[in-house]
């Protein structure tokens, strides 16, 4: 139907068929109002009523008459769809484009052709002299918005981005760049965007929050299938849907002509479906070929083994937006294999002529509808979001408003670096990241202040008391241990409760520091409790502490499960009446009938293995005792700030003298014999060996090696050396007997599960073999490696991996183990691989810790957020000032669920 005509499609211009003649007559109805509007310098544009609706009707009649759905007609439909809502300046620009589009479809009067020509001339001038579009525009038009948020919001008036003509231009996306020989058209100007003024009262804030909490199911004109795309991902309300951020972006302001494409290019093409053919491959599976063409040429879309819905997706005459890598097919024909495709819908300003979002999950045919729904939410609801960040914080950090950030996160302004947007590093995401981290830090700052206002115990932690405690140790503290103990002693001497985290790498000597702290409590007439995750570790700690205290009269009690019988009743009675001054145990310490006479210090070892409520229950057995939590799994600095920011922190950053580095090497399953040779040499030199398996016994559900079968095999491999077996399903006295024999040297090889991961100390053991190392986490592997290297002999950690099962993350873990023995560097790598959820043990909760923040990437923003949050609490401890009330409300309403995952106790 285009006036130039296309070979084989329709009669040439001037010889229209009956259908095309009717289509031209339908479009010709637009000429009189268009002439009226553009006359005398667009004087009639302001008086043009209902033109968009008139144009939509004309286009529909033209299509019904058989007009091909050409790019020109599609562009005309896009302009018509948003026309009636445009301001005057926007109408003038749109009328110029409509005149140009209409003149390409039907004969028009001279004045309309002149308007179209002048519009093209002005566009050419702007391309030569206009400055580059800013990557992150901050100036936004903010006309007055309705003062009552309960009233239906009116979408912000916008100037629609002109739909691009497929001329010589580049294709740009977050994953591909255009051919260097192609010249890109400049992106269209950013749309004006209107956000409502701040709410004037608490009631207005509440009304806006209530609106954002509206269930998607209650919104009118939302298709159930589209809504389900969000609800299946836990996005059931408007606000949750606004926080469903894109995974990537694609620049659709630049569309290429088919004739410009070359094999190897990544391109975006706008075309019309010419044919749809289904063939069969040699294996009998279907092969779908869809021919697409524009005015410059044709290419073929190829889909291998398409699903049934794909076979029914296309019909001749439909407009398609195709994105993918171009290759040469049979006869050197251009084709795209497995491209992303979207059908064009008239007026779909969310999917065309702009940078568009790509969301995780939906198939490509579902994207347009989801994108339109999100665009509607952004236009109608985002302008009314309450900005919870205090105004002074926003100003200091030069942050976008929350409304603007939500808009730009979904629909970035032209000129945005798409790679940065996909990495969530644009100004919009900086605002959203800052907000997440700020409210986390605000909760920690308030909790820390609350703890410090409670009455605590002021212990006698004088140098004389500390020196008396250290005299009991059979070794001198390292400088790092002494510094950590000094920080703990200062806290214990204050009248407010201590709440301190003690970090140290495997074997750094945290137990000795904790022992000195416990003796400070004991010498001040109080008791101390040490809670550890395993019975094996509890027994070892009780034995160690009792040895250090021999002859002092200070009794250590090992509190085990009540089921242990009469002996445990007596032990608990001695703790309750104060005879036992130090109690060591596992979760048994939390049992209801375990009571203390005067509990003054709670020490929690391997704190990440205990929940908030468990720690709180032990603390409640005293009158606000001091708390020292310890971890041998180093915590990256960002994770420590983010989730342990309410605790004072001490770090033991060096190992005691005499510790030897552990040589670490990864072996494939086929190299097992070489690993066994290393172990055999150590055994013959008088050393001992650990061998760790992921399972206790053989399982029908998996073919992983197990400890029980492994022990039988290793008795043959290491003939002449006694092999023992240890696992968590054994009774306590059986486990203790095995460990005693291994410590004494009677057992030379100990085959075990990860029951030996934490705290087991046998200096004569110099080899750690880990079977199926690819199945263990990085912190677990580091802990297991820490079981050796405790004596003077050179030690070895041998990781046997089944490489057929190994993915990229597992390879990265194994590589990190070979590269470094620094536990804090190991922790940084682990944070990057697994994220904070798994490291903190919260992933199983089903709730994400962060929507946009990344502690590995956003360390600098975390520092800023922490500084501002703690300063805010210092200046306004109760958050009572009017400008801080939105932050206080948000903390309790929007953030309470996620922040509960960060509580330390």
C-alpha cells in the first residue's frame, strides 16, 4: 500500500486494487483534520479534539480492507495511540510525524508534504548540532499533581518517542554492539515524567502506602495470564511488582534494515511475516522457518525443535521485531537462528522506540504483555510512592527520588549505558541499592543503641585479673589475640552489656581469648556459658578448659542432653547452684531445666549455626549477661557491616607461631592413586590422615562415595595402618572412643563425615583428603583444611573431585582453595559465588535478603549508608522529627520482613 509499491505485494501506486482503494479511502479521512491542525503554523493543533481516536479507527478500517501492516502503518498506529493525551508541544511534533507517515501511504495535499519535509529537515539539523543525550538526566518536569492520593492517578503526560524508521543505524543491547561500519541515529529525547509532590500529612502517607499495597488481582484490566507472571514470582501487590526489576535491556530506538545486515552481526530488525513453513529434520523433529522482510530485503528466522505454542505463533502479514545473531544459510541467504521475537502491537510504547526492559522468566511471546503491565504500574502508581529516605540524606548523596528511580530502573532514559543498567550500576539503581542498605543499617543502629541503654554488669577486668587468667595458659598470646582480648576486657568493664563479634581464621586461637574472658566473669563472682554446635566439639572444649584450670578449684561442667540420665541431673544441679562456674554444651544448654546461679557471660562458638531465638534463650538465663559470639568462618567486611553492624567487632588476623602452611592440590577421580601415595608417605613418616566423605552410608538416590564403604576400601589401600570410622549417627560414647584412639595415635587413618569440620585438634594429623570435593562449600573446605597444619610437620589438603559433575561455581571454589589460605579472601570469594543468603543460612527462608544490592559490588555504597544511618540515630534516637517519620514507618512496614533475617541476638 505504500506509495512506492513493493514488487509482488500489490499493484503499483496509481493502480490500486479494490481492497487497497478502500484502505486508502479510510486513511484519507485523516487528511481534513490534519490540514486544519497544521494550518498557519499549527494554530489549529490546540483545538483538535479526538484526533487520536479518529486515527485509530481509520487505521483499523484500512487494515480490515486488506492494507498490509507495513512499518509506516505501524508507526502511524503508534502515534495515534497516545496522541489525545499529549500537551501542545508534543502534538506539534506528533502531527509532523503523522503527516510524514501518511504521505508515505497515500497521496496528500502539498501543505502536508511540506510539513513532513520541514520535519525531516529539522531532524537533520538536530542530528548535526544537538549535544549527546545525557546518560542519567536528573532534571525532570514536576507539574502539580493531585493532592489526594486516594484519587485515581492520571498517567504522566509524555511525548511518545518517535518510532524509528529502519534506516542505516546501529543495533545496541546489553549483550551486543552494532557493526562498526553502521552509523547510529541519535536516541530520542527523554520523556517528561511527572511525580506527585510529597504527602502533606501522615494520613496522606498512609493512603499512598495502602494504594501501593493493592493486590494485583484487584486492579482492573489486567489479564490473568500476565498477572500470573508476577504472582508466580511472589509479586502479588503493586509495590512488589514495581520491585520486579529487569535482568537486561535492549535498545529499540535503533532498528536496522535487513539490507544492512551481515553474517556475524547482532541486530534488531522490524519486518513483516511473509511465510511460515514447518519442516522435519533427519531426526524427525520439527524445524520452523519464518520468512520476514522489510522494504530493503528479506531474511529467515529458524527455530529448531520448537514447542507447540511456537508453531502456532506466526501468521503472514504480522509485524515482528526480531533480535539475534545473523548467519548465512543455504544459498547464502541471511537467517537468524533461535532469535528473540515480539509481535508489534499498535500503540505499544512500552516495547518499541525506546530502551526496553527484559524480565527474567517469561518466554519472548509473553514479554510485551508483561512489559505493558509494568509500564502501566510505573506510570500510574510509581509517581505516588512515598520517599522514605530523609531529605538531608538524599541531598547529601545526590540521589534520585524513589519514584524517578523506579521509573528509570524499568525504562531507562535514552543514552543509558545498557551494560551498566544490566549490572545495576546506573543512578536509578544506586538510589535503590542505597535505600536497601540504609534501612538495614538503620535497624542495626537502633538495635545497637537499645542494647547500650540496658543495664549490664561491670566486671573487674583490670590488668591484674587478665594477667592471672593468662597465667593458666600453656602458651603466650599472639599480638592479635592480645589486642582482641584488650577490646573485650574494656567492654566487660563497662556497665552496659557487651555485644561483640570475635572473628578469626581456622586455628587462630579464639578459644584462648574466650577462656580469658570467661575467667574475668568467674573472678567477678559470675558464671560463664560456652555454647558450641556439636557434642564432639563440646567434649573437646570441656576437656581443654578443665586441663587449663587444673588445680584452680574452678569447675567446668559438660552439659549434655537430658537423656544422658542420672549423671546429667547431677551436672545440671551443680550449674544451677553455682558450684560449676563454667558450663560447656550444645543446644542442651537451652533446655528448660538448665538454670544458672549467676550467669554473667555467654560465649557462642560458630554463631552462624545457631538461630536468633536460640541465642536469645541462652541469654535470658541470666540478667542481661555480656555476649561474645565467635566464628571460625571469616566474614567478609561488607557482610560483617551489613548483618553484624550492631555488634562491636574484634579480629584475630594472625596464626600462632609454629603453624605450617597447608599445601593444597586438586586431583581428578582418575588421579586418586597419586593422592593416596602422598598420604602413604606421611603415614610411613609417623603422621596421621583424615579422609572425609559427603555421606555416611551408600544411598540408592545418589552414586556419591560414602564413608562406610570408603573405610572398607581404605583398609586395603593403607594396609598395615589401622583405619577408624567416625560419623554423626554414632552414639556419643562411640564417637568419643574413636576420637580418643585417633588422638593417642592408635588409629592412623580416620574416615569421617563433616562431623570433624569444626574444632577437632590433633597436631599429629598432617593430611586431609576430601572425597567429592566438588560437593562441599568453600567455607566447609576451608574448615576441613584447618584440621591439619596444627603441628610442626608440612601438611597437605588433597581435594578429589569428580570433574564430570563439576560446574563453573564448583571449579571456582576448588581453584580458590588452591590459590589462597587466607580465610578472609576465601570468604570474599564465597560471598561473590553464593551471595549473603547462603552464607548467613537464610536462603531456606524463601525470602530474599536484597532485591538490588550486592555486597560484593556495593561496598562503597554500604559504607555511605552505614555512616548516614548511624548519624541519623545519633541525632534523632527515636526518629521523632517530622522529616524522619517516613523512615520510621518504612522500617516497621516495608522492611520488617527482610530485616528479621539480619538479626543477631
